[in-house]
């Protein structure tokens, strides 16, 4: 039975009762001196009880505060993963043959982005617009974190367009920004290590090694997918496809740790496979357009929970739709049945929500 610590009122009442047992004539009324003294002592004692409870919580990693959770993790060689900056591709327009040298900057809301100012060898970065009067450049967020992620094909405007380049541009992609690892994710990695200690290179070791790299939010291990002695690791970043940089970092990290007797380890990104949803609904006269965002959010949450290579179960989608408020009847026309993504030696498909079509049920 867990220990029950008394509260302030219980402690004060106990002090007053003991005092009256010692001195039957003692005045313990709320306006008495004894009552004031007992209240002050009870307040201090209650604080001691609370401090002891806090100390007890720090003993175990699953109840510890952030600072002490990090200490538990450091004892086992685990550190909190830092945030990663989003990156993507920017398409600019202008005069054919114009040369852009140096960094271009743009702002989306409070987020600032810039193209490279120099090449890896230190020479100035430059790009020439092609015959279609376009050029595509890599672009990076100035601050790390998921807030810098943007939807694909986002129209933007350059802060200072150079000669021969238009001010309006298109941000083709900006993703892979990941926030600093939160307490829940850090605790998951710590408990995983405690419950599944290193075992010389089994599949749990490969997953743990992949999860140690910043930018990786999930990892899935497929042993022997390409034959004996092979291990494939599929990773995702913040619910999206990882960048080539993250893939290379994970590959390098695992190569340093994996058993030398393993024939081959391949780190790869899943292949997205969009799944179109076609559903007819009876909402009892409610507006379909107003209902669609809720349906879209529900389906997005379901697809977000699917791991690469995991089957889509049609009846689960039907149940999710039926449970939404206002749905009196529904008919799921597409997909026609369960969908099994391809998972072989060449590709690991990842089912994602495609086009959503909502119509009234006749």
C-alpha cells in the first residue's frame, strides 16, 4: 500500500490535538496563539513532505524532471538530440543566362531562409538561369526546428533580388526541420536501452543506433531483406521523408557500430504511396464543406500512425468515419479493400493520404 502523506490541515489538526492532550486547558481556537503556531509548523512540515515526494520522483527516470531525466540518460551514454534545420529547394525566375552569385534570402512569416553563400571548397556559390529562365537552388532555414517546415510549392518573395532575377520565386520544398528531442522521446530511448540492452547487433540494436542520430524521429529494421547477412533500416524525419544528409549521417553512424561480420547494412527512406479516399456521407442535412476539414484531420492522423510497410485496413477507416460527430451513414467507395504496401529487396512503400473526395450519400 503506498504511503499517504498528510496535507496541511491534517498536520495542523494533529499538532493541536497532541497539544490539547498534553494541556487540557490549552486554547486552540482559530484566533489563538497555539493555532497560529501550529499553522506555521504545519506549513513547514507539509513543504518537507512535498520535497521528499519530489526527491522520490527523481529516483526513477519515468517520473523524473527534465534535468534529472537527462542525468539518468547520461549514465547510459544517451544525450538529448539537438534540433535540426529544415532544408529544401528554391526555384527562381529571371533572364536566361543570368548568373546569381552569393546568397539569396527570403522570409516566410517569422522564418528566415537563405541559399548557400559558398561551395564546400570555399569558392563563391553561383548558379546560371537556364534557357527556360529558371534555376533551382538549395535553401536552408536560418533557425533549427519544425516551425521552419513549409508546404511544397509555396510562392515566396526574395528579400533583395539581384540583377536579372525576379523578386517572386517558388519554394518547391522545405522540410526535415525537427525540434529538440522532448522528454517523452528521450525517455523512450532510455527505457528501450534498459529493457533491450545491447545484444551484439540484433534488430533492436540497429533501431537504437539509428534513433541516436539527430533528425531521425522513427526507425524500422528489416533483417535479411536482401539476403543473408543484410540489414535494412528505414527512417523517417518528423513524419516525413528524411533528407540525404540525414540518411548519410545514419549510414555512417551505423557503419561505425555494427558488427564487422555483417555483410551489408543499408539505410534508406520509404517510398510514399498515396492512397485516394472516396467516401459518401449522410450528415443529416449538415454542410459537407464544413465537415470535410474534420474528416481530413482524422484521416491524416490515421495515416500518420502507419509505419512503412504497414497494411491499410479498410474497416478501420470506416470505423473512424462512423465515429465522427454528425455522421448518420457512410459508404467508403475507395479504396476497394485492404492495401498491402510493397516491401521487398527493392522498395519499402509508405502509405500516405492522397486525394480525399467527399460526396453526399444518395
